[in-house]
C-alpha cells in the first residue's frame, strides 16, 4: 500500500466521524430537557444520557464542535499532502485539494448529517448521547480553556460557554419550523420579535413628549376627570413647573374613588393629593430589561428621560408588548379616506393629510413649520390635541374628532365652514383626495 493510498484511507474515516459529530450536534440542540424526561419515563435506551446532555447542551456542543473541526482539519491536511505528493507543490494542486475538501465538508458534514440530526433528533440523540457524554468527560476542560483563550483575545467580555449556540441558529430553526408547517407565519414573526427585544431600546417604542397628554399638579380633581374622559387615558403624567418636571401619575380610578368618597373633593382638592410616584427610565434602556423591571415593580407606565435629564416621552407595558404581537387595535379602529364630504356641509380630513393638500382644499397658504393637518392643529393649539379641540382658521373651524387606537391618537379632523365663502370653497371637495 502506497503512502498516498494510506493517507486517503485515514482521511475517509475522519470525514465520516466528523459527519457523525455534526449529526449529534444538530440532534442534541433540538431535544429539550422536557422531551428527554418523557423518553426516560418511557424507559427508552439512552434516555438517561440524553437527559443529562439536554440539561446542559452548550457543554457538549462545544466538545463536538472542537472534535469536528479537528477531524476535518486533519483530513484536509492529509488530502493536500496527497495532491502535493502526486502532482507537486503547484497552485492548482493546492487549489484542487481545497475545492475538493470544501465540497466534502459542505456536503458530508455541513448538510447531510445535520439534516439527518434535525429530522430525527430523538433517534439520533438516543443513539449518540452516551458517546457525547464520554467525550465531554475527558475534553470539557480543554474546550473550556480554549474558550477562555478566545475570549481573552476578543474585544468585549465574550461568552462563558462560547458563542456556538447562537441566536442566528435559533432563528434558522424557527424559519425551518415555519417552512415545515410546524408553526404558522404569524407565530414565526412573533418569535423573531422576541429575539429583537434585546436589540430594541426604549426611545424606539416610547410615546414622544410632543404626543404626551399631561396635567398640572394644581388642577382640581374635576379637571383631571374631564381630561381623562376627553383624552381616553386612565393614567396621566402630572407636571410641576414645566413639561420636563414630571412629579407623578394621576390614575383615573384613584381620582374617581376620592370624589366618590368625598363629594366636595372634586372642586377643592388638587391632583397632587392623589397622584402616585412615577418611575423614570433612560431612553437607552433595552426594552426586554424594562419589561422585567416593570413586571417586578407592578407598574404599567414609566416616564422616559434623555441623556440631559429632560423628559423624552413615556412608555407603557403595552408599548413593549406591541413589539411582539404587533399593533393593538380596538373595535372602533377603522380606515378612513384622506378627505370625506359629509351631508351637513362639513369635510372630514385625515390628521395625516399633507398640509399642501389641505391648503389647496381651503384655498389658502400656510407658513407653519409642520407637514400635516394634525401638526397644524397641535401648533395652533400649543398643546397635544384631544377630542373636541378646536382651532379657528380664516372662516373655518378645525375640530379634532375622537381618538382611535390604544393611544387615542387623533386620526381625523372636521373642517367646518363659518362663512358663506368658506362653504362655497368646500362645495368642490370630493371624497378621497382633492
């Protein structure tokens, strides 16, 4: 037997073993501890080892990955040696060996064994879990030391158990489950949204300060009830000297309880007598951490502050949940046209209608530094508009209609003519876009 043949004979089993290790790695990554416990209760052979592996998969995956890389590297070196001995040290002999082993590695280790492991995780796991335990018993100290070495030369604090069971792999499993009809597309999107929570910060989901409905601490309880009923919010931030000075939160149920117990309180007592303490959070905080903290503290709303200590907005648990389940709408949410003529001669326009289009409807020019009708209403009011807010503009009244959605945002505005000329200007307005 020539040396070249001997090297090939040695390389082939190395590739086969690497494939077995890849199948084992894929299988044990998909078997949960609860499933392994069920197999143990059924007294399946190998279930005891599989349960041990499933309870700490990272330890065994690291060992299998180390051996798989070692076997494939050794096999590649042997094949390169054969090519060089057979055809000399030329660029095409080295390139040929590299192409051959890359193909073998991709097909025989990367695709076929992993597919078998993922399609038959229980069967493969039961057959190979004992083998993986035996390898880990001897090689875990070595792989742990190599992980520490890798973390030492890598910027950042690294990963204690190695970066091999990655979020990307979990995302791929979710996509594969959806492709195989194991889960629905909506469920896949929801799971991906959970992964994204750690990468999303508060400023991305908060209600900005320009859209916050607040009440001054010196207002009466009756005024607080009126604002809550008109705005549709049951929790309203209480301000002191200015919008950046949020001193508490007024809960409608606290105000209602106080006015029910003491009839005179609604006109003589102030909001700050019933307000609750407010929780402040930085706008750079990841929302997954914030969700856990809000659950632990049993608070539903927090005020967001920017890097300078000013009020940036507010965030609720519902804002965070919407990042997972999508927009939370109610039975009153409807899609409306940008422009709609009503029978009484008024015109309903979308709050998001561009100001240029609105200027064409009313036949006038606006120098306001806003882009939409809703922005115009807010600028002229100097406040966040709520249902019933009215602004007079050269023969027309702009009246904010009831808010829609969980945040009760004003989505439409009534354009009411106050003169004959204004009424005639609206005669040519048709539904949709002018």
